[in-house]
C-alpha cells in the first residue's frame, strides 16, 4: 500500500537524519560544528515562530524580540547575580513567555497586516530600549558580556563546540517531539482552524483569543530558550543580534520550508544558516545571491519545500480497526 | 513656543519624506494586498542614483542649467529610473506569485529587498556616501524668530505639490477612480472593464517614482546616505501607512506627516534616544483603539 | 423528542390565534424578545420576537434582506444585540462570545459554507468537538492517558458523524476538495459534533439539487430524534413546507407572521411580503 510505503520512507528519513546529526560533529572541524550549532538555533527559533505563523497564521515579524528577552534575562541574571545558566533556562523561557502575554494581550484582536506592523513595532521597541541601556542594566550598544557556560556545579560543564552542538540539537529534538504531539491534539487542531477561518473557528466553539495568545506565549517561551543557549554559547549578547532583519529571516525559515510543517522548518533553517556559508567564497555577493534565491524559490515553489501533508498518515481510523469500514 | 514651531517644521519636513514613501506602500497594498518590503530599498536606490547624478554630472549640469537645474534633473531621473525599477520588480518577483496567495509574495518581497540592499552595497560600497554640499545654497531665513532653511522650504513645497498632484489623480480623475475601485474589489473592478494590468503598472511605477524623489530629497537634507537606509525609512513609512489606515491614500499622507511630527516632538520633549520607541508606542496605542488606523473605515466582516 | 402536534391540527378560520395557543403550550428551546440590531442608520432587526419549540424544526423565512441572517448572527454571538434578549435554556445569551454560546449548546452553519478548507474532513468534524474536550497544553505535549482517552472519544464521535452524513469515504480528503453538496453536509456534521441542543442552519439547501435537498430533509428528520431542536433559514419552499413544524416570517427586520406551514402558505401578509402589494396577483 502506498500509505505504508510513505510511513516507512518517513521513518527511514528520520533515522538517517538522527544518525547523520549525531556523527556529524566528529567529522567536521570546529568552524563547521559552530555553523551547525547556529543551524540548530535557527531551527529552534523557526519551530517557535512556526507555532505562531505556521500553525495559527499570525504574522509575527518581531519574533526575535522574544529571543532577545530570553538572552538578556540570562545574561543579566548570570553576570549580575551569578545564577547558573541551567537554572536560567526555564527562567528565560518564562520571562519571554510572560513578556509575550503582557504585550500581546492588548493587540491580539488586530488582524493580518495590522498585527504584523505591531509585532514589528514591538521588536523595534525592545531593540531600541536595549540600546538605550535603561537603568544601566543592558550595557547599551555593547551589550552584556562575560556570560558563563552552562554547568552542573563542578560535575559537568558544556564548554566546547561539540558539547554545545549536542545541547542545541537535543533541545531541538525534544521540541520537535513536543510539537508533533501538540499538532495532533485538540490544541493543534484549534490553531489550524483559526488559521483557516477565524469566524468559523469561533462559531465551532474555539476560543480564538485564548488560542492565539497561547500560540504567542508558547512561541515566545521557546524563543526564550533559544536566547538562553545563544547567550551562553557566545558569552555576550548585544542589541545588534536582534534586528528586524533577523525577524525577517525567521519569517522566511517558516515560509521557505512550508507553513506549519516541522520538516519544512528544519529545511528552511538549513537554507538560511548554511546557504551564506556555502557561498562564503563569493564574499560580498553572497547576500545578493541569497535574495535572488528567495525570489526564485517562491516563484517555483510558493507552498514551500516540504509543505505539511494532511490525511491518512496522521489518522488511522479507530472504526477501521474495529472492522466497521463497510458503511 | 519657538522650539515647538521649529520642531513642527522639522517634523513636517521629514514627515513629507515618510508621506511620499508611504504612498508607495499604500497604493500597492490597496490593489495587491501585498506589503512591498522592497519599496524601502527602491527609495534607497533612488537616493544613490541621485547621488551619482549630482556627483558625476555636476560639472556638466552646473555649467549648462545651474545647480537648481541639476537638482531637478537628479530628481526627475531618479523618479523615472526608480519607477522603471519598480515595474521590473513587479514583473519578475511578484507577478508569477500572485496566484499562490499573499504569504509567498511577502517572502519574495523580502528577497528583493535583500537583493537590492546588497546590490547597492556592491555597486557603491558599504561606507556612507556624502551628497555634494552646494546643491541648494545654505540660506537660512528667520520668520518671527523661527529658523527655516531654503532647502526645507524647497522640500516642503515640492513634496506638497507632489502629494496634492497624487491626491488629485487618485480622488478626482477617472483613472484614480479605477485605482480606488481595484483597491476595493479587484475582481469586480476587472469585470466592470477596468484594465487591472494598467492599474498595477501605474501603481508600481508611480509609487517607487515618488519614493525615488524622496530618496534624493533625503540625500540633500541629511547629506549622508547608506545602503541600509532603505530599511529604516521603509519601516517608518510603513508605520505611517498603517497609522493612517493601509490602502487609504489620504491616510498615508496624513500618517506620514503625523509620524514626522511625533518623531520630532518626541525627540524635543521626551528624549532623542527614545524617539523611535515613542513613535512605535504611539502606533501601537492608535491601533489598540482604532484597529484600522486613523482614517481607516470600520469594516464589519461579512458573515 | 418528536412531539406530535397533528392532534391539535384542526384547520380553522382564525388559525393564527389558535396556533399561537398551540405554540404557548410547548416548551421553548430558544426565544428572542424584542430583539433589535442596528448597523449605522439601518435597523436590520426591529423588535423581533421568535419562539423555537423544543424538539421541533422551525423555519425562519422572508425576502432577501429581511434580516434573517442577522438574527442568526445575533443569536450565535457574532453580533451583540442593540436591544432585547436572546433566551436559551432560561438564560439571556447577550454578552457571550460565539464560542461560549457553542459550549452552551447552540451550533450553526453558514450561508456561504465556511469549512476549514485545508484540513481533512475528519479533522473538520473533530474540530467541532473542541468545546467538549478539556485537554490542555501539558497533557497534550506528554500525551497523558487522559488526553489519549479524550482524543479517542473525539475521534470516534467524529467518525460516527461522518458515517451519519455519508461522508465516511472522504474522511482523509481535504475539505476544499469535496463536492459542494458534500461540503454542506460536512458543515452540518461539524456543527452536530459539538453535540448541540439547538442546531441553526443558514440556508442548508441552497446550491443543492432536488435529490440532495430531499436527502437533507430526511437526514434532518432523523437527527431531530437525537434530542435536538432545529432552526433554519430557507428559501426553498419545498423544504420549508416539507419539514417545518413551525414557520416564522420576517420582513424588513420585523416579524410579520408565525404559524403552521399550511397557514403561512396561504397567509396574505406573507404573499404580500414576497410578491409586493398588487391586487389580483396570484402566488
């Protein structure tokens, strides 16, 4: 059967990807391991934005602000109070999620492009505020530096490229498992319904406002986690990492891969993070090529490289099992 | 009071830049429902085009038509050049994607934006470029204790003429009615015999042309231009568009002027460092209370 | 809960009076009192009184622009009324959001079908049960046994509904890919999935051919037995006369008549509203 073949193919693909990702760092130099680390960061950010943009269809072009909140929470609490990075991981997630709740509550009713510009505005407000060094805690344009590596007392410390590589990819892996479960739950369905038709969703009994906010909060929380890992890897955070351009890149990750598709997000993240590296020899022309590639990509595959497939694979019938498929 | 009035004039000046750029966003959005992210970079390209014309052609132009003539020539050529660039962008990057819906077009627009920005960087170099000094003589007038430069007067007059002209075209001519009809409902407009392709051609030529003119004005006003300026001005102008109510032509003008004034008053009375924060806060507040912008109409969704 | 009112159905001259009396004996599932809704200067619904008896199929008819859909939108919470009350199970619904009203037991369909186009038929129906579930983020992420049990229940119910409307074979098709008539039935299945007490259908037979309309009528009579009340807007008089237990006629935002289908069919006020006030005009 065609259906079973698809599942086998998919499982093989997943297995190969996992094997490749786990042996990869032992076959690359540190430079490429770091490139793959940032691929992982982009994947995590892409997954977080995918909740908001891909699943619910909300135009969020300021998503990097949530990462900034997570990264600065980690940086400031670690350098000022010496709180370990590991403890700050959930704290950063909560800070970013709390920020999302606070900021998005009053604007969640805005539609389409109006929501889009407000998220852009929010992103810019966060970045400009960080530059302006309020209360002397964000370090202005230079940012905060001297952030620790993640460690468990004296037992264990993540301090080299390979270890960071595994940290980020394990987090990405766990996130993917969690998101797949969410996609196939009533929450994932509610999100998709809102994306398809807001009024029909509301009239079907879905609390549109609640589920939109939930998407923002979960997405922001995940971006906060990415911010935490990013800050401890670079040991420095500065406002220039959180520009509008970065938000646009995240937006492209989701759309290049295919809205609401988890493999799509991974492909999109790979395209965004690996492409400029592969074209490094072209130096100043590489972003030129990159821009052109985005256009060409959308002309030929507007639905993304790996759009989410719906149907049989996800839903094996319960009644079918009971042998009642003769109606 | 003196400071207030001077800031108002400064605000109107930069507000008129925003308004000219915002019109491009608004017209394209109105008809195509597309946020043309490349528009800011087309504006920047206009600024660089004007720069090159004034630098390379200044000797020839000044000896034949004078500096003022050079300025007008630079604006005209930038407007025509950028108008053509706008049409090319539409043909290559947007037209093939329309049937696929709105989001792919947004990515494509971002792609064009990155492409143009880097094309400018490759062509003119990554460093700041300075506009020639004496395009307009640095004359300052004092009216009742308020300082205003000749350049400001020229910019204000010129942009108000352009805004009035566009307002006239959109609101009073048959072709303007065709554009407004297409903005309301493209399919019905097409059924009523409006040639949508002509409308699209026109808005993708006129919007960027106005943006290119604004680019030359910004170059003359601030004298310093950089390849990233498209993002900054584009973002502000887009904010202005939303502030006024997207797709609404008078709204874009009002939004642009108001945004310029807010920005200048904010930097004068609150803090220079936080002026942009102030601008975005105002935008968010306006949208919370008027979700479709200042001049946007309240549209009940048809159920 | 199929109440037999044929016993009381004696045809008399002053049918309206008697019908009102018959009507008042029964328990109302839904009642609107002096309902008013304005759009700017236009009064779309004007002091409108509607009674829907429990366990019956009631129809709301009237010429185009009479305000029927607006009544539906007010009842289902999409619009807030400017005056009057919507009483359901003895409770005023005003101020509730649409999803809260669904949870209270009113489900609806739309005049121009609004499905979740890029989701499968099964997912569409499963979504209908959203308000009958309660699994949250954590139990979904960790697939708790509670969540799994609930998800299985949702799915079985959805599959039962798909069988019921005869769309089982399309369960894995995207909703946008199935035929128009099937889409109408899918939307009804989605509404039924929320296990409503009152089902509101906005022109369910529009766009259907005669065969499909007939199937629809049969289907509605069957589901009515599931402890359900149905209110529908309908233009097809065959459908209205064929299945309605009670018909309310609306024109220019006001109620102009209410009664048994046969009486409405001959009511001069109704004929006038549909055909205009011209002497000698025949229906």
